[in-house]
């Protein structure tokens, strides 16, 4: 475990005394690839941690919130998105030798008296990201005819609806006209 990583926290001062606790409030830089192709938190941008580390029998319970700014592209109008995200953290880091009860997921482990928050933060942030990101809940998207963002249109925006059969005929007369020349 890289003890210089900003995601690695020491639990040394909890001293394996169940009931002892401390809080962690700090801002760290987001790791790379935090999100999907459409939406995510930019590498290096601020992640604000507001956590509580609590010593329990099996290990150390970490709970609290992580906050950051989500950026991406609106799924309707393709405009840029930038919105705050707050995700809840709750993870038990167990002492080495503690086995998860059968049928339960393996819990992250404490290494000596340190724990690595990165996998946990990744999980909670990626889960909290909007599945279908939109710039605003009522984004009207793009005009299906001409592709302009409808949010930018002032007043009514309509295209003349033409019967495709007329369009085909017009194409035909155009061709004939071209032949005349
Ligand atoms: Zn939009
Ligand atoms: Zn249009």
C-alpha cells in the first residue's frame, strides 16, 4: 500500500479500541478515470472528504460523504454538464485474519494500521453518477429535423412537414429538368 497516496488513511490513533473515533476532513485530487465516457469527475479536480473513522470489533468503520463536481455531456442536447455530486460512504475495513461470513462479499482489509479508500470512493462515486446525464431535468434536446438545441430557440420552432411522396415527385421533375439542359 502506498502510504503517500492521498487515499490512504492511518488508523493508528484509533489504537484498536472499539468505540474510539476520529474525523477526517480534507480535499484531495480525484484519481484518473473516475466515471464513464459520458460523465465523470475530472482527474485532479477536488474531492472533498467528510468522514468519520470508528474503531469497531472487526476493524474500522468509515462513514460520511464525498463531494465533487461531475462534468460530462448532456444526453439530449449534447451541451456541457457541470453539477455537484455528493455520495454517501459506508465501508467496514476489517483486520487481517477476519473472514467474511460465507455468502457475503469480501470486505476490504486494513493493512497494519492503514486503509486505502480509493476503491471505496470509486465505487460510491461511480454508482452515484447520473445514468442518463442531462444538463437540466427539462432539457428539450435537439430538433430532430435540423439538430439545433431547442433550449436556444426563442418562440416557436417548426419545420414544414412535407409529404414524402411529394418530395419524391419533386426529385423526379428536378431530374427531368436536368435532362432538358
Ligand atoms: Zn441538455
Ligand atoms: Zn429544427
